[in-house]
C-alpha cells in the first residue's frame, strides 16, 4: 500500500503477497543436450555466481477478461514451448571436475514462475518507483548455491497483480545464462508463441493453471529475496562497436574495454573501482564459451585503439534500445513502462563484452555496470 511520510508525500511501505510458486519445464525432452563452458579465474568466488540481469515490464488491463492471473496461467504452457526452442533457459550450472570451471547444461530443470499481488494502483507505484529504489520485490531471485549450483534455477519470472487490474512481469536471469540482449530476444520470441497459443479458436477463456481457482485457503508461500537485490543500486552504460576485426585477442578486448571505461567515467563523473570483472562471451563455430576474469584497471592496455576510429567508433545506447517495452503477451497491449538493471558481485564493477545478435557477427556489445 501507499502511505504518507512526514511531508505528505506518498511512500511505498507494503510488501507484496506471493500466491503461487511453480516450475515450468520444457514441453518436450531436450535431446541432445546443449552446453556452454564457463572459464573462470582462480579468484572466482561464490558472489560471482549472483551476477544477474533484472527487467520489469508494466501492463495496463487491456480488457475485462485480461489480468496478470490469466497471463501467468497461460505462461505454464507458452513458456514451456519457448524453452523447447531455447533449451539452455531451462538449464542449470554444474561444476567441472577437472578444474575450477563451470558448465551450463540444458538439463530441462526448468524456470521458476512466481505469482503475486500488491495493494496499490500501478500508476501510483510507477510514480513512486521513479523516486525510490522499490522495484526489487517485483523480481524474484534466490542466490545460486555455491557448492551445488545444479540445484539452483537461473531464470525467474514473476507476475504481480496491482489493485487497479494492471500487472507487471518481472524477469531475473543469471548473466551466465543470458546477457540483456539475448534475454530480450528470448522474451520477444516467447511473446509470439504466447499470443499464437491464446489466439487458437478452441483455446478456453480461463487457462488450466489459473491460480485464483487453484490456491488453497490459508496457504501462502513466503518470498525469499536476496539482500543484494534489495540494497544494491547500479548504473549501466551500453556501447555498440559497429564493426570489429575477426579473431579479436584478449589485448584488443581490454583495449575496447578501456575506451568504454573512459567514456562512462566522464559521463557519470565517477571512477570505476581499481579492480573490475571482465566478462567475455565468445561464440564461434567450434565453441560457445564465457570467460570471466578479474582485471586491474591500471594494467589495461592504454594504447590508442585505431580500430575504433576506422570502424565508426563507439555508439552509446540505452536500455530503451533493447526494445523490451515492445514485448506484448496480449496482442497490441504493449508495456507502458520498463525498468532494467544489473546486480554486481560484492560491489565490484562489471565490464561485459558480447557478440551482437545481428546477422553481422562482427559487431560487439559492451555493457559496463558501476555500483553506486
């Protein structure tokens, strides 16, 4: 609910009520299984496992028959279909026996789906959340287990119903699973599958998994939210490099990172921490690998990267350029508001380098997240 502080201004003071927690698994078994190797340094620790991307999309009630309960009810089927096309989203991490590395495996363990409600109108909440850091209750997350990561989900979806009939869809995903661009692309594909499913002529008006009809009286699951999710605030700057040379080596990547670090330090008026995490996603015909290492900012190659000027330089973009607000799980009902943020590990700044999803694979995305 919204209360008033001493100055008469509205303040969000009520926790939401979780009504259901379930697991969505793919509609058919993944065979053969897919995997992605994650190469980590000796300094890799449990807090590094908790790096994640959050997105919250807000939707108005589109019609008398529209609600977050209806949308979430169909998610059990549509999300299961979407995972079939992208099996790693239903996977888990596991430790490799030969070294300190990890592996992401599409073992069909599934995605966690949470349904909740909150006694506040959506418009009032959006006005408040633009002033305060209060959105963390709308993105469910449980920390990945350090010694047994194979038991921890990497992807959570939370549907929260507002008093007015509007609803939000909160996304939480490990950065080992997907970067913001890959996650948004998955959401767009999933929404197409979802809309096709509910548009079928013989589809019932009420989904089989409709929580108001299924919940037990007196049974209220408790929500568990990481303290780091509640308290940490970050700033993220995204850069695109239009064209890059083939077979980039580690020195070139660090050079690009150094250039972007300089840009963001100038923009926000704050220096990055002396040590930061460099997170590089490599995708070639022969392997699919993520490399994670801790870098000293002072040791990054300082030579001017002439390739930047030759190939068009850096292009700065924002969260809006992801196109997440265009994701619609009810045909034509686009998100009226969107929030995105990244959680760092132990307040250590992050530089993430990933290939573009565009057909031109020579493009790079560089995502820098600084803890406030």
